[in-house]
C-alpha cells in the first residue's frame, strides 16, 4: 500500500514526546513489510539541513499556497535518497516553520499561529501527492495537528485532486490535545464558515475543535492502547468531552498498542551507554548505574534503589505525586535522577528538591536524548505515576534496560505492566493517584530490592518482554485496508 504519514513529530528530526518515536518506528516496520511509506513533516528552523542530509526536492519548483488571508511560499525537501525505505518529505515555509520549536517557542508559549501551521502542513501534504503523481491508498494523520489533511481531502479534493483512493486513518496519541481555537480560525483553514457553527463538523461548544472534526471525518480512528480506547469512550476525565463522539464511531474506533523500536532501544548496542549489557550479563548495568551517579553528582548509597524519571513535565505525568515524597525517601537512602522539560512551576519544584538534597536528587531541565538512555540504563526503578497514559513508551524502554517500572494502572501502562506480586510480574502497579499509594508501592519495591534473587527474576521477565512493532504493524495494515475501502467509496 502507499501510505502517507502526516505528523508534526518524527524522531530524530523533531521530538517532543512518544509520537516522534512512534512515527519513525511504525513507518520502518511498515516499510519492512513492503509498503511504500512517505512521511510529511514541517521543516523546522532548528533542523541542520547539512547534518540531516536534507535536500530540496529538485523536480518541484517553489510554490505558493493560500493559508487564510496570506499567500505563503513553500518548497519541498527530502531527507535521504529516493531509494530510502521510508521517504521523509519536509515542507519549508519560513514564515510559519522558520523558528525553533514544534508546538511552542523556547519560553514554552504555544505558537499563536498553530492553526495556520497545521493548515499549511495538511495542504502541502495533499499537494505533494498530486505533484508526485503518487496514488495514496491511505492518509495516516497523527494527532490533531495533522487533521486538516483529512478535512481538506474530504472537502476540496473529494473524488479528485489526490491520486488514489486516499482513505484516512486518524491516530489519537493524546486526547488532552484537541487543538481548540476560536471559530474565526475557520478562515485560516479556508473551509466554509458553516462548518464552524452548529451543527458543523468543527463546532464544539462555540469553538472550533480539530480533534472532534477528525474523529467524525476520518474513515477509521484509533488510539494507542486498548485500555485508553475504553477509557476515552467511558470517562470524561479521559475522553475530555469526546466520549460520545468516539462512541458514535462504534467499531471504527479501536486501540492498538504502540511498539518499542528495539534497534534504537537495545542496551546491548546502545552507543549512549558507558557499557553494554543484556539479560545474560548485567554487569554492564552496574557500570551504567555508577557512571550515572557520577555524571549527576549523586552520592552512591548502598542498598537502596536509584529511581529514574524521564518525561515531559506536565500534570499528566504525575511528577507532582513524586516531589513531596522525595525528602523522606532521600533520607532513607533512595536516589533520584529526573530529566524533563515543560511546565515552569514543575521545573522549579524539581530544581528546588534537587537543591535541598544535592547528594540524593538530581534534576536536569533539558531535552537530552543520550542522557535519557543513560537514565533508563542506570536506574533500578523507573517512575511513571501518570494520571492518564495513552500508551507510554518509557515503561517499555525501562523494561528492556532491566529497570523495573513503577506505574499507575491506566491506559497503556495497564496494558503492559504486571505487578511483581502477581504471576509474570514485570514491575509495580498502583491504583490511586495519591502520594500514599505511590509511597506504599515504593516500599514494596524496596522490600523486593532486599531480595536480589527475586528482583533479578522480575528484571529478567521484563527484559524478555517483547513489545516490538511487528504485531501492531499488522493491526495497522488491517485498519489501512478498511480505510482504503472506505476511501474508494467517497
Ligand atoms: P509522551 O508521548 O506522553 O511524552 P511516552 O512515554 O510515550 O510519553 O514517550 C516519551 C518519549 O520522550 C520517551 O522516548 C522519552 O524518553 C522522551 N523524553 C521525554 N522528555 C525527555 C527529555 N527531557 N529528554 C529526553 N527524552 C525525553
């Protein structure tokens, strides 16, 4: 099949969270299954064109597209060679993507022209298919930012323009980010104003909601774990107002668990680590642990676990459950390696905790891919007390690196982690989003830590867990076939 992926993120070019890893790994898994996969992402200002081998797409002239009231110049680029298994196309539009940042500027402020950025991305992707005369079987849109492509395909290009049936699949990576804008934004999208007022596709409580429109307009919709699919239809805390819209899609809405890319995330050949290791020999993990402590200025404490946290510093990730416990746990000899950026208040709180316990708590407030790898490798426990978690990749990476995840039973965490107290346990699971429940769970982890043989058994099971992409890629193929059939009908 000819699959066009549309995403704001793709590792390693533009990564904010798990979406970037998913787009790269899923595309590779599909290409390995002989599909022609082409990914379209914006050419962000931070990208180093020489280093990333990004070249203008020679055949195509510079172009101009209308976005709202503005005419915007754009140019297509390509990463790699035309023979690359996954082809990456980048949309250059200096006025919209010329600065640094994917969704927000360096101060963390969301871009005010987010809708124009998304509108350009969607238009450019469809135009590209036409210019390349590439018959698209499926448009695979990732998250709200990519939804305009689905809407434009339906509205402007219905039955013409885009070669091929171009059925559409929307994958929701996080329901909390719906791309809600004032209704005037409809002009930026260039769609009829009636679509922004009740009962129009985009109307949502007097505003414009891309996610809602995408759920209604896509031929198939999925999210990234079976548990999150259920949660989002059943509970407003998870569905964020989309419960009924999702329920209305019936069998057309489903959950497919993300996979981990074990080519990138393999402690046996991870170049970011000071020493390799694998399930047969964990001595390299001890080296990683010692070096991580040294790197972060932590004082080794005999006999207590080192807890890692890597993630976006947002309420969702539950770091605010962890921070109040740090003092007590640090006094008991636990150590903490925390890496993350995001909410300025959470960053300040983490920085304060690190200043108060400099030997026991380290906080690094940057985005650092290599350090993230070293934290997964050097830690004993990985903390993921998320309030909700569509899938989560970090717990899968931790398992592979022999680090026991401590997770809340929600979404993809519930689908991947089994408590050590149960058969086939690979980590620690708790239910209530409270400091007490998390503390009790860490105490259970501490008790298991006292029994190295039992700890090693759980670690071993975790390292052998297989969350590779093969099975999930086959499930996506099934959805693509259904979307293509639906696309043929339009
Ligand atoms: P989400 O998609 O909600 O952010 P996931 O667990 O699916 O959560 O994926 C998060 C990904 O982002 C992981 O690969 C994690 O290592 C990475 N990550 C998050 N914050 C940072 C950071 N500050 N530095 C390096 N990697 C990070």
